[in-house]
């Protein structure tokens, strides 16, 4: 007697409209601008962002390219092991000739909105004043950091933290006598951009 075989249910399509919308807004692009770059109609893109329409793989690749991400950002499910960064094993990098060094703490999560870095600040460094959308949370790991928010100046020591909105004009400086380390986490546009100078890992200390 033959037994009927149960058909496997088709995989549910991923709902990535919100991920596209979040990336578009972080990039400061309008619906029309992204649609033009991806070569699709603004009406169709609007439907995709609201999960009312599903693009073909080729169209999704065009959208991903316009947003400077891989298509896996929208369709891949990360493994827990891929979300781990190990102390002493992270890449350290800098931008152009900047004296700041960075370690990336956050990983790429589909739909993720957080970026996180450890910023290594040399003695005497002072940043420019900036303001942008999003929010930021900083924790001083080592050293003494002066943080300005509009017309307010705060001196932060190891263990101190500060949570603020990025649209408040702000800057920071290392006012101590030793290099400082700052843990930065934010939802503002990613502050790293293209990595143009990668640093050699520091030798482990025993």
C-alpha cells in the first residue's frame, strides 16, 4: 500500500521592504532617486518597500547595487557565529591620513540599523563639529575625552557614557596625556565609508 508523500511547503519569500527603506533613508535618497539608480519605476519601488510587490532577483540586485550592499543583505540569514567579533582579532583600519584608528564591532545583519566601533584617539586629537540624523551612544573605555554638545562641554572618564541625538552639533577631543579608546554605537549613517588604509594587528601582549 502506497503512502502519500507530503509535499514540502514552499519557502516563504523574505520581507525585505523595510530593509530597503531603512537603507535608502540612511543614504539620504528619495524614492525617485533610488528608483532612477536601480532602473525601475518609483511606483514599483514604493510597493516593494511596503512588501506589496516582490522584485525579481535581477531587480533586487539592481536595488542592492544602488544602495552599495550585496544582495545577501536582503536574503541571507546570518549564523550566530558570524555575529561574533573577538578581542585581538578584529581588523583595525583608518581613513586616508586620519590619525584615528577604528575597530569594527558590529557585523552586517539583514535589516540591522546599528553601527558600532571602538575608536582609538591619539593624544591631542580634536574632531570637527558635525551634525546628522540618528542617535549615538558612547562609552569611554580608556583615557579622558572632552565631548561637546551644542554649547555644553562634558569631560568623560573611563566608564562614563553619553547618549545623544546626532542632529545636535557635536565634537570630541582627547584631552588626556595618554591615548583614549571610545566605544561608539549609533543609528546614524555609517561613519566609516570606504576603508582605504588597513592597519596591521598589534602584537599580542603576554
